[in-house]
């Protein structure tokens, strides 16, 4: 469910200058009594690795990769679309206006139209929209900034960077480095892997769950303030997995033959539950259930007239140990919740 965007200023405007191109033959949508404009289309030849940028106030954006060496833009709502080629020949700015005779406002992030883009599969795409859903499929790189709307990215081959204020973020069937952030919404990723050595994966939410399935990066970070973090699938042998939540659970659902080192901490209240036989390497400071080693409660203060200061509560409840031969490292932390090492 979408939450109304907060009054936060986000620098969405692209540094564009107006370019005079041919006017659309139909009347301005701002004129009283003017008929709704027909669909508007534009296309321009483009390099295989073209950089394509689009900025709008509101409206849905759909981007599809294709095998043609051109950028094609279409809208049934816009009055005007201009495609401006960059100086290097490898960049295309998509300039959209609500009015057919607008030669100055196009591209200044004021449009409220739905837009569809077809771009070469090797393209780098940057989308900025204040309010509206974004759907990207089959490009090399995708960068999205959104104030209010869901973002769905699929089949990216090199890199993804999504920042969303209010909306859900989803990434699937992709490769490369990935950074997924939502302030008010969930973040999920499925079937993603690195494209090069050193590619990292990061998923964060302030108010929402983080859900990861079969993430193949060697460095995986997931965090939320109010919500749970969950990951399922095999671990990379030497991978580092850092998951943190303030109010919620951290769950790792792993194959039974997994090997890893674990450092699980409960800062305030909660417990660690494990389906795996963990060989403790350091004494935990509180309860560890199932495969872990339970810790006895502190002894009561002695009776009598001697005043004894009560023992301090443990700094945290947790478990530090090894499963199998070790290998991957799990750093799992919750302030108030359960850390669960679960077998698939």
C-alpha cells in the first residue's frame, strides 16, 4: 500500500536547457475545449551503450530493452516528446511536456504523463519521477529516484541503484552490483548475482521488510528499522552477510549442508533459535535455544546483612559459533526480536 509522500525536497530536476524542435500539429492541451491529444512518438538512432535519462513530475514509466540501435519514446498522454542527443553521441535525454506547443518546459520535470521507452539492451537508464510507478526490464544499468511509487526492475546485466521515499522496491533475475533503498516500503530481491568480482549487494528500508532469495553476491547487506530481514538460499563459500533490524526478526533459511560462522546478537529482548548444530566458540550472554548452548541464569544475591550490588544484565543475548567447516560469515543483529537459523 502506498503512503502519501512526505514534504521532502528531492533534487529531481535534470540540468536541461530547452531545445527548439518541430511542434506537434495538434492543439495545446491547455486550451479550453481542445480535444485530448493523440499519442506522441519519437525515435532516434543510438549507440548500444547509450545513456538514457528521463525526469517527470508524475506518471508511470515503462522501459524495455530491445535489439534495435535506437531509442523509441511513446506516450498517449503527453503533448510533446523531444529526444535530445548528448554531445558525445552516447547520451539521449527524453524531454516530455504536457503541452504540444511547449518549447521551454519540456524536460523540466513538470510533465504528468505516462511514458514508454524502448532502448538498446546495453543502455544505462536513469529515471527520476516524483509520483508514479517505474518498471524496467532488460537493460545494462538502471538508476531510479522516486518520491512516491513502486519500482520493479528485472533482467539488468550490470548495475542497479534504486532510491524510493514511499513505495516498494523489487529486483529479480539480474546481475551486477545492486543498491536498493526504500524509506516507507518493502524491499525484495530474487535470483540476483554479481557480474564482476567485487560487486556488492545492499537492501535497506526504514519502515518495511527486506526479503532476499538466492542472492549470489559475496557481500550482502540488509537492514531495516521497523520490519524483518529474511534471506533464503545457499551461501557463497567466503561470503559476508550482515543483517540488522531494530524492531523485527532476522531469519536465515539455508540448505541443511551449509557451513558458516555466525555472530548473532539480541541487543534488548528476544532469542536465538537454530536448526543447525552450532559449535560455540565464545560464551553467549543469554538464552540460545535448540542447537546452541543454553546459559544458566546468574546466581541470586546472598542472604544476610551484607549488601551486594545485583549483577548487571548481560550486554546482549546471542550466539557466536561455527557450523560445519565455517566459511561464510553471518553477522545478524536485532534490538528486539528473534534471530532464526532455519534449515530449508
